[in-house]
C-alpha cells in the first residue's frame, strides 16, 4: 500500500526497532516499545508517529491511539527540551514533594503539565519512580535527583536554564 506518512526513525533507531521486533513474539506486542523508541526521537507522539507504528506493527491506527491515550508516559502534545518529573507518591509526599513542586512552579512560572514559553522545560508530576528510600526526588529527563532540598532543586534548575 502506498503511504503518506512523514515520520521515519533515524538509522540507529531503525536498527533498534529491528532488535525490538526480534525480541517479541509478534509485531503487535512490540507496539509499546516501538512507541517509546519513536518518542525518544521526537519527544512526542503525533499522528505521523501513530501511523508509522500502526504500519510497522500491523495493527489499526485506532489500536495505537488507544495505547497512547492509556499510558501517561506518552506525550500527546509537544514537550520542552527537558522534562522534569516531580514524584508525588506517598514517600515523597511525606517528605515535602508538594513544596518541591510548588517551588519548581514558582521558579519556572508554569503549572505542572505546562512548558516554559522558551520551549525549554516541561514540568510534570509522576507516580512513584521507585526511589522512595531517597525521597523526595525528581527525575530530569532520565536522571534521578534524590534526597532533595529546595536549595538543591535551585541548583538543578539553574543548570537546566543555563543561568
Ligand atoms: S514515592 Fe517517590 S519515588 Fe517512590
């Protein structure tokens, strides 16, 4: 079938995709890991990515759309260059996660779920990221920052916004 999709993986991720397919019993089962791979490349999942994954995994686009809406880890709108996830689950909550979140919101001038005007940072809340012993914690892109104080958060934000 002729295709008009405009999303393509770069060569390195193309190889990763082959790898993913070789690890799953069937193409459909590779839908979620493949979505992650695409999101890694362009940071959010748009209709082009959905069409791409549907074709590769041999499933209807409605199926892929369903997966994307179900899992909160998939971005359905453009996100900033960096993503800050503030854990809000019990251990972190007990150790001041709320204060930490408000501090970030104030410093960045946005609410969680939003992106700074310059497109640099998206702030979000997360469910337990499995570092409860080091609460409170945040994840910046894929890096964990643990046992946080507000001063330490300021340092992390400074480094991110390049001040
Ligand atoms: S509660 Fe925050 S990492 Fe588990």
